[in-house]
C-alpha cells in the first residue's frame, strides 16, 4: 500500500521552487526552463542557500488566526498605513489561515505530504516576497560562517 511517488507534481514543484530561490540575481531561472526539466534533474547542491529542510514543515492555525486578527487591528492597520501609505486588506494572513484550515481538516493527506505542502507554502511565500520588493540579500551577502567575538574589533577572517 505504501507508494513512494504519492505526489510527483508536489516534488517537482518543490524542486522547481528551490532552483528558483537558489538562483542568484546574476543567473535568474525562468519558469519555462524549469517546467520542461526532466524529473531526474538533480536537487540543489549542499552549498545552496535554500534547502527544503530550511523551511518549516508545521503550521499552527491558532498562530495564523492571531496574525489575521493582528493585521485587522488598529495597530496593524496603522503600521501598514505608516509603511505603505494605505490600509491593508490582509490577503496574506487570510491565505495562510485558509491553507492551514484546509490542511488540518483534510483526512486524506498523509503527514509526509502535509509537511511537504507546508514547506511548499513557505517557499512560495518567500519567492513571492523576493519577486515583489527585493530584500537585503540583494545588497548584502549571506554570512555562512558566524562571527567570532563581534564586539572585540578583531578580524574574523582566519
């Protein structure tokens, strides 16, 4: 009864998003090139910035509900007006809550598929954020080695 390829399209989506997220600004990955890739395309290497294991595999519906309430609160709306110049209609918190409730009420989803879908949700959210407004990663390089004694003023590169 156990089928190792329960949802190959989900695995393909995860691989495609990982390739897109790991592509640097100097080598963008187009969606047409990744959609025609064979299913035997190797996964990103170990030095890739984003890996499937770096995304959460669990989601709390209570937390999603709290984020929605905070978005609609006076403070959340004032923060959005200050930052973006207008009110927020809280589309992202609504999408997260609906996704979470669908995942928690589905009886046909196995725990492994649920974990992959949650990771895919967070990957898509990160990809959308990177496409919309950029991030500090466009300017700064991600540190792979932690700084030793950052407040001592010494050179860390040893």
